[in-house]
């Protein structure tokens, strides 16, 4: 009788690197990857060149940490009158392990706020700047944050959120702290009063950061939504050296990074890796890759504070001799045709990471061809990761960027993988597939998150007892150890690096009295690689479907209505389609595969119609 085969576990081809068991702050500023001088520039404002050195950033963070722990006063009541079982203490001070929410675009003050919270031993949860009061209320309640630090123009959103959760106006005013722009770091704040974060910089200074050594390194530091992923100090500190083990093939001693993506997103927060498959959750991708990694390497990060604008972007590359970019396919598309590329000298660029959505070969070639026509030769690199894996888990080595285009890379050191297939439809048991065959990717290693906050059912379905994270993505592995995406098992829609939950959109749409039933899927834009949310809606009034004109008017009303309820990335860019019935199983589950087949047939008809016209 044949002996049962054991698990087929794939290991990285790269030698392991140390697993870091200490605070992120300690790792970056005290015992960093290298002993970088405090005079080295850390952050640069792209607009005026204002610079914060490593020493100044550390100093500001320790001063803010003292203020957060000693000068910041909060109401002694729980943060939500409806949350009677809240874990929040009734202390008026912040204490180690308390959660703070940050909601702001890129500024020089943002990293000071972040690392001040880390040095104080706090947990941080990040909210996107387009988050609505309704969406914010759920994150506030779930994370049990004690205060919110935000940009001035977002104060009203926070006040509206507090109304929704039953917090009085007076209490809300005490929980809202305003994160000013670069003026926060000036001495003028000595004369200001009120809840401005800059006022907390001038009371005292911690002699040292809160330590998270040994087992304490497993304590949560970042809580990343939409799913509430709990990321530890060990996760973040370890992934930096693991990424560097692959990325050093295209790095130089004079590298300069440019931040155009929001640093509150996990993709931008850690390093310059790329994400293509199981992409980060809503509010935390830029944080991991783009903010922490340059600090580890002792290299400056130039910050664009007003989002992507082609001329400002290209001018910053020329002015600061930028070498490394982390972009998303829509930006690559713009740069492949925009006149700004011809106006500025971009020849310092050495590598570009494309992430947060799949990158098509056509777009990659168009972008590279445009740069090459200007004398710019770069590595265009891809990878794969999520907040559950603390961003990168696989990266294409620079030397293989052309040969392995289309792959999401090889495993980072210290990461193990299995490729699994459910044995049958009657059991949850899974088996390892044969070499070269596709299956669901499972991952294990020191960067795998601890799990989802307050969500035991999601933890049970996504993590095994022996530490494997089930990514929900279908991949295959070639003979060289490179992985390729085949399909996606999970239903989450991926749009420009954000995750859009179909169930959330469905629940909101059902609040519209014109909607009787709805099913939401993502439809692929093959050129950009984005998935566009589309809703199949059954009208409450069946007469709407009688005439093409009334059907179209209904569809447009629903499409515009949802835009007043959700963030921009959740808009129904794939359209609204009015239907008689939404297909469901006998148990009432929406049959999304049927909806996807409807979309495929419609797209095929549209393609044939266009061909006929030509």
C-alpha cells in the first residue's frame, strides 16, 4: 500500500535573513539596518525642498510621544456611549496598547505623527482621506480608537462620524486632534492653543521609546482596514530585510525615493515593493513599503503632498534626482502619453515598481518604450502581497524583470508556500497539487499577520492552526520557483490597490427604496488591470424594465445615488444593470459566477458589434 505523501512545501531560493523582534521605532532609529548618521536626510518636501533629517525625525517623534502620553487629555468616558463592553480604559491619558486613528494626506508632519504614536507604544489604525462618515464610524467602533488625528479639511467628516456613533459634540471636540501641515514643526506652535498636534511637541521628551523586545514584538502596532488586519512590530521590522534581500539587485548608494501614493496605504508604508495579486486592504498600503523602507536604507523620501499631477511629478524627479518610484498602472498609463515626460530630465531613474493591480504587457511595453525614447532605462518590477503578509511575499528579482514578466515573483526569504486544491466539494480538506499545477496559494512566515481584529470567523477560514494563511488566490509555480496568477478565489473586487467588498455595496444599495435585490461583481478592464464594480439590480417597480428609456434612467439614478454614500474607489464604474432577478442558489447565496458569465457575454457582444462597425 502506497505511503501517504506529506505536504509539498516550497521554500524561498534566497537564504534566510534575521527575524527582527523589536519595536519598529527601535529597529529604524536605534539599531537600524546600518548605523546611519542622524544628519542624513529622511524626508523632503517636493514643493519647497524643506528637509527633515533622521535625527530631527527621531527627536520630533519622541517629543510627540511624550505629549501623547502626558499632555493629551481625553474624556474619561468610553469613546462610544453605545459600546458598553468597550475595552477602553476610563483614563484621560493614552497608555501603551491604546489605539489612535490617523486620517491625513501626505505631509512632512504625517511620519512624525506616525512614529510619535509608535514610540509612545500605541496602536495606529489608518483611514483613507475619501472615507465617508458612515464608513469611518464602523472603523472607529471596531478598532476602539480613543482619538483621531486628522488633517484640518477632514474635521467635519470626523464630527459627522461621532454623531453617527452617539458621541456628543463636546466629547467629539476633545477626541479630534488636528495634524497640521509642515507648519506643525515650527516654533510658532508654542503660542497656539487648542487641539493642534503641534502643541504636544513642546512639553517634554521621552528618554526612549516603548520597547517591544522578544515576545512583545508580536504585539499589534498597525490595524489596517477594510478587514481589520492586525500587523505586529515583528511583521513590519522583519519584512524590510526580507525585501532588501531581493531588491538590492537594483539599488545604489545614492537612491532617492519619491512618494506620490498615499503613505497611509500599506503598499507605500513599508518599502518599494510591488503588489499585483492579493492586494492590500483599503487604508494601509503606502505605509509599509514607501515610508519604512527608505528609512531602513538611510535614503531620503521626497514627498508629493497633493497627489499625482504629471508636471509636478516629473519636475520632482528632475529636481531631486529620484531613482526609485512606486506606482500603479493608471499612473503608468498617464506617463506613457503625457507631454511632461518630454519636458523634464528623468535619466536618474533606475527602477519602477508597479503595484496594487495587475500590469498588462501592452501597458508595460508602452511605458518602457516612452521612457527609452527619452534615454531612460529602468527595471520595471512586479511582486505580490497583501496586508495579511505585511505587503510583499513574492518579488521578481531585478535581473529577471524582463525574462519573467507576468510573474509575481519568487518567494521572499523566510517565506514558505503551498499550492492547494480542495479534495472535493463535500469537505473543507485540501491537498497539495502536483508540480506546475494551479491551486490556492497558502503562505507561512514571520510576516504573516496575527489575524483580523474582532473577527473569529474570518480568522478560522483564512488561517490554519499550523500558521498557514490562505490567500484565496489561484497561482502556479514554474520550474524556476516563480509564481504566476491564474485566478482569484476570493470575491473581493480590486480597484487601484483598494479592496471593495461586494457585500458592503449590496447592503448599501438595498437601503435605496427603488432597489428590490442586487448582486455586485467586478468586471475587468483588461488594459489598466483594474476591476470595476458593477451592480445587477432588480427594481422595486417592475414597470421600470418595460421600456429601454425608463430602464436606462433607473440605472443612472442608482449609479449616481451610490456616489453619495461611499468613497470614490467604491463607485459603480462598471455600471448598473437592471434585471428581472438576481441569480441565487437554493440557500439564497448570490451566484456571482452567473453574474460574471452575464458580463462576459455582454462584453463579447459588444466586441463583435464594434468589429462589425469597423
